[in-house]
C-alpha cells in the first residue's frame, strides 16, 4: 500500500493531472511545481514542521523532474523507491530497537 | 486514374487543456467521487464482513482502492473531454535512466539533510542520550541534544 498504491495515486493526481492543468495556465510550469508541492505537503499534515519542509522539497524535486523529463512514470518510480527505502529503514530501526515505540 | 472529386482532408482532432480553475474543479469532483463511492459502496461492504476480516491489511488496501477507482473515473472523463489520450495528458512516457539517477541523488541529499536537522522525539531523547554516552554515535546520528 505505502510502496506502490499510494505513490501511483499521488503522482497521478499531483504530478499528472494537477501539474498538467496548472502548467498550462497563467502560473506556468514553475508556479505549477511550487503549487503542486504545497498541495502535496498539505496532504501530509500529520508530520511536524521539519517533515513538512522535507515533503515540500521532495515535491519540488519531483515537480522539476516531471518538467525536465516530461514523464510522470519517472516520478512514480522515484516515489515508490523513496517510500520503499523509508519503510525498510523504519522496519530495520524498529526491529533493532533503535526507535522508541 | 484519379476522379475529379477532390480528396477529403481530415482535420486534426480538436484538443483542449483544462486550465487552473477547471483543474481544481475536476479534482474537487474526483474527491467527491472518492467519498461517494466510499460511503455508498465500501462502507456497506465492510459492514457485511466478519469482524476478524475488517482489520486485515488487504481489506484496508481494497477499501482505499475501490474509491480511488471512482476518483480515477472522474479524471478519465476530464481527460476524454479534452480530446487527448490519457497517456499523453498525464505524461506517462517511458522513464529515462539519467532522470531516475538525478532524482535518486536528490532524494539522498534531502534524506541526509532531514536526518541532520531532526531532533529525536521527546520519548526517544533519553535513549538518544544513553546511546551517545555509550559512544555509539552512529546510532544517534544528527546533532547532540543531551
């Protein structure tokens, strides 16, 4: 769910549909990258300010790659890899008892 | 031999793109579709399941996927109305390896930056300090909060 379904759904919405529509409007591709990143960040309100800043910066990265490459498939792959690595990292630190639960 | 009748030329199909506000309205419609499908279809189905299946991860995943397909249907309709193919509108072109490489490098930089800036949660601070005192600094990455 976290590694495949959520990234595909989110990228389809933010870097796919929203980016396409907003990039074609008066705000242009740069404005679309910033706005889609902000909208994506708002979706992750369970995080603290640092986590939100991180999400916003990752959104800027994905948006820029979407613009350079013209490919949403690239951002889907990156998003899946990122979520898989974070999920793996959390599993390992939890299993080793490094993380208080 | 050609007849005197002029050949019919087919005009390229008319396409249009949704702009700023129209995109927001379509997203709002897809969110509405997500909730409508969830309330009208998924919740009654969940109600019929035995209690031990309700908390199963697969039930959770399917419970999110079914409403998502409702939302996807709204996107498909919006894109169909533009006269473009879904693949072209959403940018589903094959990825290139250099782009993935650049993206991964960027993700690594951002992850390391987040690790360096993050403070351990209050509940984990005592453990963080004991790890540092024990000299196991690799396990307590980032600044010293002790």
